[in-house]
């Protein structure tokens, strides 16, 4: 009579089903309009909120305590800046975007890209145009930003000239093609407003990073419009729990630096002069040599002042 073995038996691996995202499935392939002639559509994806949880719990191993709720786990992972579980989800988009906007987009090198080629194909016959009331003036505080809008009457003239320039550039391009000039050379004078198209595949971690930077109020308005669609139309449908956590902890949350925490601690204790001393030591309160000696421009101080304003707190050095 044989005795039963104390060696645990191996469990047979079970078949794993593809993790669906029903709300995203409902709009798969549907183009969402951006700007005047651009769009974004999702053509494929892998994973969802459940995939983040699945990937995170694999690393726990057998017999390890698990977080009870999927939502709680996802929020914990994002709150504490874990990245690997979010990299398990991927999504692929087909985008139509102006070339000047695409230049900023393609700087995010953490994606797989295949762009429409004007060496092989005739350039897309569409250019992004500006409404008369949408011409932005240059910011005096930022070399790369805008602030306010040009008067609409002047904008009408600019929009007319824009249309003439784009049409002329297209006519010259078509003339070159008709004469048999190579497409790779004929394209060289097309304006940056010309639309291009691309397939863009990215994992969830890097998509959230893209959205955080490009949906920010400091980003250029045109790419901000694309980021909003990526977030509110696709991310929200694809991984709603991760999107909620992203909005709570990163996009609409607030990060405090060591200097800012020290100032806040002193303000909380009613020690305004001590708070000013911390700012002074950090080099935030240097004065210019002009007239009444106003504070010199300091980006770090200005960002902190914005945080105080959002918390309805007074700036201690004003």
C-alpha cells in the first residue's frame, strides 16, 4: 500500500482571456475631430484597468497579502509612482495633425511611430487655418508662450493672408509634381500648417506622461487640444480607474518642493518673517536695480505663488 506524497502537485495553467474595455470598443475606429481638419481615432489596444491589477499582483507571489480592491491598488500604484504595471497596457492611435504640432508630438520618443511619407505619396491637401479671432500675441513672460489675442479686425487680414499663402504654396507644389519633379524635393516649401498622418502606439505609463505635459495650461494650444481628446475621450473610456487616479494625484494634484514645504510650515505656524527668510535664503527675493527695486523675475517663486493662490493663501512677501 503506497503512502500519499507530501510534495505539492503542480497546477495546470489556465487559459487567460483577452481583457476587454467595452466603452473603448464602442468607439474603436471612430475619428474624433480636433482643430479644423485633424482627428484622432483608436485603432487597437491591449489591456485595461484589470491588466494593471493583474500585472501588479503577479509580483506578489503565492501566499502574499493582496490589496482588497482593484481601485485601491491602482490608486496606490499611481500615487506612489509605480510604472511597470501601467506599461502592461498599450494603445494604438491613427492621428491627423498639423506638421508644426507634430514636431512637438514626436519629441516624445517613448512610442512606436509610422508616419505618412511625402517621399512616397502626395502630401495631404489640407492645412490648418486660423480663425480671425484666434491669433495669439506673444507672451512677455515666456519666450515660448502666448498671452491674449489680437484684435479681430487685424486677425481677419492675417487669416486672409494665411489662406493666400497656403494656396500659393500648394499651387507651386502641384506645379512641380506636374513637371515630374521628385516628390521628396517638390515638398520642401510646403508650410508647417500642412496636415500629416501617423500611427502612434504607446503604453499607458507614457501616454499619461504625454497627457500631463501636453494638456497642461503652459503647452501650446493646438497640441493641448489633441491631448484633451486623448485623455477625456479615450483614456477615460479605456482605463477609467487609472484616469481618475491620474487626475486626482498628478494632473489636478499638487507637488511641493522641500523649500515650499519649509515656507508652508512657517506660514502654518504664523511665522511670516521666518517664511520670508526661507525664501530669501533660496534666492527668491532678490531685488532689481531699477527705481523702487521690485523683485527680480523668478520662475520657481512664481510657481509657488500660483500654488498659494490656488489654496486661497496670501503670498507672504507681497
